C-alpha cells in the first residue's frame, strides 16, 4: 500500500514537471467530472418533470371522470323531481302521453330560461312497441334498469341518463335526460383548463346530415372535431404536431410543446365502444400555469449547470 502511494506521488511529481500534460490531464478530468455531474443533474430534473407531467395527466383524467359523474348526480335530481310530481306520474300511469309531454316541455323551457341551452328531457311511453326506439331505450324498458353514459345520437354527442319510471315495480314510462358533451368545455375553462372532444370517424355515420354537414374537420388520423365548438388554436396545434407528435401523445400519455401541455382520455359510449378522444390540457405560457413552473425549473437547472461549467473553466485558467 505504501509503495503504491509512493509511486502515485512520483507520477504526479513527474506529471507536474510537464506543464502542458499536467494542464491537459486536469482539464480532461475536470470536464469529464463536470459532464458526468451535469448528466446526473439533468437526468434527475427530467425524471422530476416527467413525474409531474404524468401526475398532471392523472389529475386531468380524474377531473373529467368527476365532472361526468357530477352530471349523473344532477340528472338524478331531475328524476327525483319527476317522482315528486304527482301530476306527471298520474299521467304516465294513465298513458296520457299529451299531458306527460306538456310537463316535459315545461322542464325544457325552464332549462332554456336558466341558460342550460344544451340540456333537455324526453319522455318515452313504455306501452308502445319497443322496436321503434333505439337500443339504449329498449334496454331500459326490457330490464327496468337505468343507463348512464355517453352516446352518439343523430343530433350530436351527449352525456345521457335513461331512467325507468316505476310504480309498484311496474314500468309506467321512461325519462331521458341528456346534455351535450361539449358543455364540458366551459366547465374546464373555469379552472383555466382546455377540453376538446375528437370524434372517431367511424361514428360519423350515426349523425344526421344536418348535425355533421359543414361542421366537422379532420384533426389527425381518424379523428374529427366540431370546429365551431372549440378554440382552433388548441386543436390546430395538435394538427401541426403531426402524426409523430400524436404518436408521442398516445405513447407517453402527454405532450408538451412551446404553447400547450396536452393529455388525453379515450371516450367509450354506453355500449363500451370507443367513440373518440377527450383532449385535455392548458397553456404553457403564463406564470400561473403549473406546467410553466416545471418548464422554468428545467431551464433554471440547465442555466445553473452551464454557469457552473463556465465558472470552473475560468477558475482553471
């Protein structure tokens, strides 16, 4: 051990005599050390950033789920008001369709007065032949169990509750309450967030000509957007990111560019079929945006690391 130390000291002594080789050796060792330290620092920062972005994606997904669940709760309150209305229950029991529809129309008028322009209620008599209705209505009539979820109808895409109205376990009618999925946009905007629904092209056939003609445009791959419903800058950026950017979004679960943080959630209908994507996100710009804080953190670490390199190099000279 002593001889090894002695040999190392002699090596360093001889190395110092050769000033050029001594400086070169110190420089190489310093640069390697700094490079390794920067790599570790940047890797740690990137991992932290990735963790934050993944957490944000999970938060957005939870927020979307909670907002849809809240709609179900609100729809249930409307159903409860039906059960509290003896007039409409009696009319249903007597199969007085005109009386029931008159009361339902009053509900719809009140929705409009309250500013709920895309919320509506509809009555389906259970005494009629069920084959005249769509599958979700027929299912409720047959099974006497409610159906809640998202459905593509001929007039648009809706969050929908179909509720059997029972009296003494007898079905006396079916109430449908629906609200456009696009109303989620305004709800996310309250939290300075962005929501865009992209419809899968294969579902376009369910829409009427009036509901789709001149309203939808291609975004990426097989997805389309009802253009006038949303901010063109957000889905326009998704278009400009191209197929590579969209694949990165699908693979990682999020995508960060110079303008937006974006994540997504596949949307399934009441039958379990995938009908499109909810694209969620926020602007990167603005000091209040959390994603901007992460971006600033990364840039700060980079600046500090570069400053450290420059300082050490200056000290060496």
